[in-house]
């Protein structure tokens, strides 16, 4: 019995092993067959793609040959091939372009921070040359060029389907020379001809002011190599004053250097925060930019002013501080230029500007096309006094204008204050200082009078402490 049992057990184990081997071999053959099919499919697709590329290149050579032999005028092969490359880049997005040797050298001059031009950042949208933003204080800004203007002509040459590099070359020229541009603008019934003189563009990236004695204002015009150091100087100046709140103005800022956008954001964010990240078609194009350890963190309550002229690096800063709850964004939606361009030199000294990735805010929002949507939407409309019928502007009487800048002591036969009654009149030096201070206040008031977005930001921050203290009292 014992032997029989052992024999049955041996047979049973043999059958198990036999059928297991059959299953393993079957599965292996199935996967092998699938793998062969996949490889064959990939091989077919690859060979098919190569064949299509070959056919396309064959057609290209045929067209090139036809032009050489039949075109009415003689055209150099170099010009034809350059034109073909330009056409190739045009099939991509508006920011990708081919730069000839001369254009590449000119681009290097531009990025050096000192160049002759008009002072506008431009892009191509829907085949039209579009102004991203005029840089404040430049000839274009002074001539009244606005963000989103469409430049349809440069001199007598149409910009329709013109490449970005060609358009930039036409806009630049000798310092002191002028150029006529024809623009179309929403709200205008007819195209507008604007004559602008070219100048050396020197952009002072940061300027500062103080409103209501405790609200710091910083305007960043563009993100150049010295922006973060200029920002540090402005913030250091505020430390020695009564400033407790901050307005960061990036309106009409066309962008600039990515590392400067990261540095500016870093000043207002705590450690180990994501500022921006990129995604491209390859792993090496995927990057993350975070805050780093620093000695001082600027914790002022903040409002950031944006508009349709805020692009690229400006949108990175606004998006990061908005996502992380660090600042309130006020204004109108930004331009929506959230793509990364890489300059790749070629063997003959020319180069291609190629879009290689998209920018994403810390929460994963895509900046490209969407832009940054403000928390408080507000257009920058000037104050207008209107009559009851709301149909015509009333010009403020001169007396009213003057009265707003006069004080009691400026009026004839004004009643003396206690200091004057006691005979201790303010000396001339103090009067001079007071007069100088009043002049500065007057200039600041004029800023607020003509800029409704800034005025609203100052108004919000002015009531910040009152609101905060009220909330704290209610919590108690």
C-alpha cells in the first residue's frame, strides 16, 4: 500500500510538471508571436515613414529644379533653400523661426541690453504681427503704441505672413532714423499711421515709489540681467521707511530672462516652494524651478498689477504668487505667452529659435494661450466726469483743479493756527521742505488720478490693516 501510494504520487507530480511545461511554452510562443507582430508593425511604420519622407524630398528637389530651369528670373540656390527653411519654421508656432547669420548676430546685440529700435516686443498671431507690449519710456510707448495692436505695414511693406525675424529686422535701423508703421486696433474704424524715431533702447528695469506713506510701489519694466539686484535695492530702501505693504506692477512687461523671473518670485515666497515647471517632448526639456534658502523673506501684503501687455516672465511671477496665495492679482488677463524658446546655433553661423516646452504654474495651469486670470478684474479706464444724461464729458473748472492742491494756509486772511498765534512761525527751511514734500505728493496724486488700476490697488491696501484688525477682533 505504501508503495502504491508512492507510485500514484509520482505519477501525479509528473502530470503536473508536464502540463505546466505545456502552459509555459504556449504562453512564451504567444508573447513571441505578439512581439514579432509589434516589431513587424513598427518596421512597416518606420519604413513607410522613411518612404514618405523620401517622396517629399523628391518632390522638393523637383520643385527646386523647376524653379532653376523655368522661373522668369535667376534666383540663387542659397536664397531658395533659405526660403524653404523659413517656410519649414512657419509651419510651427509663431515663436519658432530661422535666423540667418546676420539675424543671429543682431539678436545677440539685442539681448545684450543695449540696441537701436522702437521699444516694443512683438509676436505673430494668426499671421499678423502683434504688439505684445511697448516698453515704458521708449519711442513706441511715447508714440502711443498699445499692447495687442496689429502692425499691418512697416513702411510700404505688408506684414501679412511675414516671419518674426524679418519683421524685427525691418523695425530696427540706424539710431535717429524713423520708420512708419500702420496699425489696426480694436475700437478704431480706420488703420492708424504712426511715425516713430529709432533710439538706443536702455531699459531701466525697476523703479520705486511710496504712496500714502506706507505703501511701496515697484514697477518692473522687463526682466533683464540686473532685475533681481535692482529689486533688492528697492526693497532695501523700503526697509528704512514706513512701508508695510507692496504693489508689484508688471503691466506692459514683455518678459525677458527666466532666471530673473524665478529670482523675483523667490523674494516673496517661503523655502521649498515650486515657482514654475516646464514640459517638453523629451525628458531633458522637463525642468522644475523652486525657491532656495535665503536669509530674509519679504512678507508684505501684496497686490500685483497685470494687463494684456504682461507676458512670459511676468506671467510666471504673477502665476506663482497667485497659486501659492502670496499675492492678489488685479487688472486684466495677461497676454498668454507661456512657451520656452531655445536658440540652437547651426554649422554655418545661422541659428533656429525653436519652441521646446510649455510653462506651467505651481498648480499645473498652462500659461500658454490662457494667460493669468486676475483675482480682481478691472480695466484701466481714466476718470471721466459726466453730466446727468451721461452723454458728454464735463471739463473740470480751473478753480476746482487749483483748489484740490491748495491748503488752508494758502488762502487769504486764513485763521492762524496755535503755532502762529504763539509767534513761533515755521522757519523758511521747514517751509521749503514742506513745499518739496507737497510737490512729491502732488505728483503721486496725479499718478493715482490717471491710473485707475493703481488707484484701486492703493485703496485696497490702505484698508488692509483695518480689515485685518477687524477680523482678528471678531475671532477673539
